[in-house]
C-alpha cells in the first residue's frame, strides 16, 4: 500500500484530504506544519506528500526542498 503524507495547518482541510486519500486506498499520515511533516517523513518515508504552501514554523516550499 502506498503512503501519503498530508500537511496542512487548517484542520478541516487536513481531515478532508486525508479522508479522500484513505477512501482511495492509501495509508495516510498527517502533519499540521512543515516541522511535524519532516519528523513524520523521517519515521516513515512516504510515496507522496500533499502540502499546503503557507503554514507556520516551516512553509510548504521549505518542506519540499528539505524532503528532496
């Protein structure tokens, strides 16, 4: 099963995207900001990261660069 990391500081969007991905058969991890996402990714690398761009602590573009 493929793993998706969903990152968004808006809880309703985080839950919505996560639920959609779960219904499509993905294993879903969640994070509320870029720092938490990096920690999640180090614990369990993902096949896909879906991220918001504007977030506190670490923005989406910073996250993408770091995970690359």
